[in-house]
């Protein structure tokens, strides 16, 4: 953002007199507004997509009427409906915490987007510790979920919240360890730097013919066998992080109604929903940044095509998450913990040591 | 026009930290005290950022908000008397407590004002994580490995204590 | 670089304002007719029985404890991981790698202990030893 301030002051006459700090703050605000709109629109698109994907997997059509073409406006209609719904706070609830919980859940997932590069140079806060920051700030979501479950004074909500908290914190360990394999390869925690290191064509898997070099991209997922395994471990663990099937015990509708947001209605409910779909995009975006080349992908001007490549890849991973959700059955709670502590964690450790050895070799 | 942005942020953080700290201490509902810790911990992380310790700030949020706080919340929800909606923390021995706290405040203020603090110009934030990592591998290798042993002891201790409490 | 964190602050404030404004906006459109039945706690249509604030399985507590240990470990490993490439370039790679194997190894002993005791399982098997 700083270079943009300098560029604007050098090239736009009207902005020369404005103090750079004020301009910087305004740019940050504009960036935040763009990102929040992107997140909201993406979430609405994902909700529509989820309904279409689930429908087609189950041999149905899904929404077809609203807006004409394949019910594309269904999410907008749902949003307007939610806006008109009565805001019910149960009499037995803890009102303060009940109101506060959606804020913490949403801010926890939205603040992470500040450090996410959407393309070459398109980042609001280029932190040196970007990846570690994202890991840290998303842990606020767990606190918000527990708050929601507790404040509702509802058995399903509290049980769902407890399960969600136990599951999310457990799976945070494999997530952290698998991301670490890429950090070791890259020697940096900055997402911009990590993405830059995946430029070009793979040094091994390539053919040179007639002046052209064709080959696989130099993405981290292909740079060593250990990062290849790490990508799949991360993707599995991240499904649990965002409470998606097969790890959706926290909101298993057949036993827990709706999990921690059972008592929420109207707009407050929609915030939880928004945060959930924002999180889905976030874990996919992190996977793309670290393993799948970030904004590398299309030849040409990186400013626009890079952003398109990044968003396309992240959307594709979100689609895979939906595909998995509507294909696999749900794990039992004891199996859930076993998968984390007895399968993913040892594998992640072995993988980590392997990456260290690979770097030495 | 120079905005004293850092000062504004500092006082805002102080307000958040102190007020949430007060809620932690004075709230009669145990759960409210626990949840107020979110803001106290996050405020502290903000201080670390102002001190150019970005890695430490993120670690503070990761460990305290994402770990310790969850543990505290689980512990609160595991207490026996939780069935009564309003478990109250009671105030005992108010006067000795005030006297003790007052003495500590005086002592700390003395320490703060008497110490010749080494004042340093704010530094450009460099690769703090890498520097910490390099230091772990060179100057602070022993503490680093001892930390691992410490964690092992904590893990074993936790399992034993939790096993006993489970009454199996 | 400290100012890069200004973006984080702006995101937090914008996030809070976004929710607050949408809630205020919704107030203009939404009805407000509370009735005792509407405000009662949902329990699948039955009258709610007792409080929800019940005492929980201490399995949750144990998971959180084990989690914190590994969380702290991850916090220690990240600086190491970020510095490793540099250390390899400086020919300190093997040294740093062995340090890390020792560090992780000690904790894996702990994991093996907890595993053997059966405390990783959600339903703890009967005591065998």
C-alpha cells in the first residue's frame, strides 16, 4: 500500500497536498471495503453454488426460479429475507454474550483477509509474518463459537460449540505443521514472498522444444515429495477446521439441530453463515498461496491475470470442499479425534522431518 | 498535519486492556470474566505490535486467545457448580486485599520511575521470525531444548492430573 | 513496517462496523413481536428441561491441554522453519536439523505416552496397566 501512496502523490496532481499518512489510511479503508464486498459476494455465490452442487450430486436441480437462469439470484433473495426476519434473543440467554458472539466470529475470520495477497502487489497489509498472523487471528473464531454456544443456554448449541472448539483446536496442530513444511522450503513467513518463489516452470518436469519451454509449474506442491503429501494433509485438516463434512460433527443436523447457532435467527444467524463461507474461502486461499503457486498461473500482465488465477484456483478448491461434503458420510466423534491425533499428527511430523532432510540433501 | 496515530492507538489499547481487566476481576459471573480475557489478551498483542515485535504479537494471540483461553473456558464449563446459572465469585477479605494490591502498585511505580530505561529509537521491522529462529539455533540452543523437555513434563503431568480427576 | 499493521486495525474496525450497520439497517425492516413461546429455548418443540449449562465430559479439557502443549511447540517451530533455509546456506543446516529432531523427538515421547495411556481416544479404553 505504501508504494501506491507514493505513486499516487507523484502522478495525481490533486493528491500532492494531502499528507501521506491520511492518504494511506484512506487507501486502507478503501481496501477493507473492497475486500468485505468481495467476501460477502463470494459467500453468497458459494451458498448458491453449494445448493446447486448438492442438488446435482443428488440428481436434483436445486434453485431454478429466482432471477431466471438457474436461480442465480437465490442468495440475494435469501439475504433480503434474512434482513426482514425477527431478531429473537431467547429469554434464558445471556444477552451480552449472545450479541457479542457473531462479532467475534466474523472479525476473527475477516481480519485474516488483511494479510492475504489477492495478486502481485494487491495486498492490504504485507506482513513479514503473514502466514503466522493468519493462523493466530483465526483462532478468535473458536472463542466466538464457544461464546455463542454458551450464551444461547441451549443444550444443542452448547454441545455443538464444545465439539466445534475441541475439533478446531485439535486440527489446528496438523494444519500448523503441514504449513510449516512450505515455510521450511521457502524460508519465509511472508505470503508474498512464498508466492513469488513459485514463479516459472518446474526445473525437473519440463521439455524444451523449438525455443519454447513447456512443463509443470514450479509450485511448492510439486517441489518435493513431502510438500506433495503436506498439501493433501493440509486439505484434509482444513476441512475439519471449517467444520465441513466428513468432519461436521459440531453441526450434525440429525443429532444437534444446527450446532452452536441453533438459537440465532435473522441477521445474526447470517453473520455466522457468512463467516463460515468466508473461512472456506480463506483456507482454500491459504492452500493456493502456499502449495498451488498463489497468483502464478497465466502468462501475461500479473496485475489482472494473476488475481484471476488466484481467485479461480481458490474457488476450485472451495468447489472440491463442497464435492467432498456431499459425497462422504460423517465421521463419528471418536473417529474424528483418532484421525487427528493418531493419523494426521504423526504423518505431519514425519513429513516435517522429511522436508528438513530434503533441504539438507 | 501530523496525526499522533501511535499515541491514539496506544491509549485505545490501554483503555481496552484495563477495562477488560477490570471486568475480569469484578464480574460476578465466572464466564463473563473468562470471556473478558479475550480483549485483555488481544490488547497485550497490540502492545507487542507497537513495540515492533510482530512475531510475539501473533504468538500472543495464538497461544493465549487460541489456547489458554479455550482451556480456561473448558475448565469453567467443567466445574461442578455450573448448573446454577449464576455461579458467583465472592469477595473475601476485601481490606487485606486492597492493602496488598496498594503495596504492589507502589512498588511497581517505584520500579518504573527509578529504573533508567534504555530508550531506543523505533526500529524498522525486520524479519523477526528468522532472527528468533537463528538465535534459537545459536545463542539460545539450551533454553530451546529445555523448553521441549518442559513441554513434555507438562504433557505428562496434564494427563496424570486429568486422569485422576476423571475418577476412573 | 509497523504501519503495515494499520491495515489489520482498519480491517477489525470495518468488520465490526459492517455487522453493526447491517444490524441497524435490519431494525428498519424486521418485526418485533416477542411472545413467551417464541422466546423459550428451542428443544425440538418440547418444554426445555433444566438448564443447558451442564457439567461436561472432562475429555474436552484433556484435549485442550494436549492442544496447548503442541500449540506452544508449533510456536517454537515456526521461527526455526523460517530460519532453516538461511542456516542451510550458512552450512549450519545439519546442526539445526539435529537440534530440531531432538526437539520434536522429546515431544513425540510425550505423544507416545499419551497414546499408550489411551488418553487420545475419545472413549477411553478400560485400564489395562
